């Protein structure tokens, strides 16, 4: 029997990279294809332990490049597509919205066309709770799958647009799809510009940690390994056409997160530096994941356990994040694959 082929877009990123490793290690009878353009946040060094495995394959490509994507799908005839590839940093979307529309909207549409043409068995689109907008501070309110989409940043607007495209391809063309919307992820290989790894790296170097506004914005934190397990479950058991929210039941203010890291590392809270809040900064995100839990998923990590393990991972893997900060990781592709990575700076 031929192996099932799973295309993972954005598999050199944080969540996609963890998912690639999850799938390669769990499913020896699947061929896992990691497709990534290797822009600034794309890092292949994290896959050093699996790159010689027979069921792992890397493809460098741009999801907006129709002339590459369509022939690739025709050749490989993928069974499943799990679509992570996206520009994902809110601050960057405020300074350069156009690249977010190009990658997140046009890129998704190109993939949908290819998936429709070859008849994939499932197109799973990985989205974000930010498409719902913001919640107030009432602890009894949560995002559900029926919450209207009200994005407040160019990033979340581009993700909401891609969500609607995926839904439209299901309704119009009958493409088998699922959409997952997750809360904030954390864990191994998180790119150092995001809150938790940024705080860890700066605290370890006794540098000031910038905190927007008064630090009171609340996020629901989800360990990336719990997220990978959820996506795996939806890929195989999700009801065709359905949306599933993935939340960690771990609401914390940004200031609480920063103080937890500082305390764990034995440093002073004098390192905290409050800075001007960013435009359109959503007050609170919180997800009701009961629909997914009925499918059989529950998070394995409490925030206390997960953040302690994550901090320890960054202590044990300083070489990795120091290479990221210095930019040295961008030379890995050309050394490993013997030609230019053509990376953005």
C-alpha cells in the first residue's frame, strides 16, 4: 500500500515545525513534506534530527507561486494539506500590511486551487483566535466557533480573509476542509521576537524587557505540543467543513507572564520596561474548546508545567536561539542543500 502523503506548509516555522516533527515521529507510514519559503522566521536547523529520516522531505517554495505549486500538487498528489504558512507577527503587519495580504490571502487561494484540482482528502487550515477580535475582561465570556469574525489588525484581517476563502471552497466546490483557530502558542523553537522567548532571552542577558501599555492584556496560552495533538486529531477525525477552536485554559496577563519568567530565572523585576501600547492592541483573548474536547482532545500541559519546561528548554538550547538572534541560522539552508537560500533580511 502506498504511503499517505501529507503536505505541511510553513513547516520551518514555530508551530508548523513542531507539527512536522510530531508527524514524522508518530507516523512512519506517512510521507511528510515540509514546504517553506524560508523567510526571516523560517529555520531548518530545528529539523536536524529528522532530516535523514526516510519519511521526511523538504521543499523550498513560495505558496503564492502558482507556477510552482500547481505542478508540485500534480506530481505528488498529496492526500492531506495542513496549512500553517503565514506571516504572523502583529507588529510587522502594522508596518507592512501588504506582505500579509499577499502571503496569507493569495497564498491560501493558490493552495486551495491546487488542492481542488488534485482532489485532496482534507485541507486543514490553521488559523488564530485573533480573527474574532477582542473580548472584554469578563472572565465568563469566551470565543466559540460561532463568534463573529471581527479582526482588529492587518494580520488578523488577513487570516480572517483566508478562513473565509477556505470555507468558500468547501461550500462552492465541495473541497473537504477543516479550520482550526488557536490561542497563543508557546514552547520549543518559538521565534525570539515573540513575547515568551523574547523575555527569556533578554532576561538571561540582563536586558530590559519591553511590555506594552500597563501589561494588562490577557492571552490564553497553549503549549505547542498540545496544539500539534489537536491538529492531528482534527486532521483524522474532524467533521468535514467544521471549525474547531483550540485553547489551553491558561489565561494570563502579559505582565504575569513576564514576571513568571523573571522569577523563575532569579532576576529582578527592575528589568521590566513599560512602553507605548501598539495600535489596535486587543484587550483579551479566551477560547472555549469544548467542541474539540468532545472530539477527544484535552491539553496535557498546565501553564505552570509548560512555562517551566519551556524556560528550561531555552536554557538547554542557548546555541539555537543565539544563532537565531545573530542571524547565523540563515546560512544553514545553503550549507545543507548546497545552493543559495535567497533569504529576506
